[in-house]
C-alpha cells in the first residue's frame, strides 16, 4: 500500500473517530441530569433561588460555572473558575457554589428581574452543559389595614379605618357604588344607622387593582 493510501486511510479513520467522539459526548450531555426549574414565579419583594445542580454524574470535574440573564447573553450575572475564584456582576445576585453545581440567589426581586436565566457549566470530560429557567415576577399589591372586616360603632361615635397599599397610585372608598372618599382613610363622624353598610376600598396601582370590603354596623345601646 502506498504512503498516500495510508494517509487517506488514516484521515478517514481520524474523521470517523472524531465523529464517534462527538456523538459520544453529545449522548453523554443528553443523559446528564441537572436539577433546575424550567419555569418559576415569584412576587415582588421575595427572595428567589435558582438551582443548577448536576445529579447523575458525580465523577465530573467542574471547570467553570457562569450565570447570565436573557437569551441574548448580554447580561453576565456571575462566573466561577476554580483557579480565579468567584466574580459577581449584579447587585442583588449572590452565586453559591456547591461541589456539583451552583445556586443563584436573587434578593428582594422586582418586576425587571423577570426573564430567562442561563446556567452554563463547563465540565471535564463532557464539556459544556446548559440549562435555562424562565423567571416571572408578579407585581402583587400588598394591602395593610388597621381594622378587621367587621367594624361595630356605638351611636354618635366616630370611626376611622386606615389602609396602606404597596405600591399604590389611587385610593377610592365607595358605599353602594357611591363615592365616599379618595384618600387612604375612611372617616365617619357621629355615626348613625344611616352609616351602616358595606364599604369597599379599591386601590389602583396603574395596571392592577385590589379590593377590600368592610362591614360597618351601628351597635344598639342596651336599655
């Protein structure tokens, strides 16, 4: 066999070996079990933890771990390389390393924290493993009031119910669909039977609203 034929055979074998190795690595990556959330929801102000933990291959060596936000990859959140340590780039983000992966902690989340979070783990010998989590932050209205839903008032007395919402743009108190007040507090003076009824507080936050009802009753004096 000529030298040229040997070179050609070697090239074919080399290509076949490379394809076989690539197929093995690809198959291996598909079989890797990674603990992560595909989708997750949270409320404004909560703390969120996103796991990215390799579970099925304890013999893998982690070369690096990187967290990014959004599929374009233009927002790097944190990166870890054993030789150089941990580097974090975002103020409300903490990256926690564990032997088999990483946790990304987001503190006091806001609506702009919504998006896709990408975890890239580079391992030996399998190479890169990627998982994505879609995080949705809901802008819930927190309404705090200083009175229970049922309020009993002696005749001729005054009553004030104060409520505070976070966030809030506009307050409205109504009774039987009639506007009573447009401030945080409902104030009734010299209460009579005519004041009794159901009062509804509506708080608007721009794109959402929340309602709370109060039943106010004039108590009957004992004879």
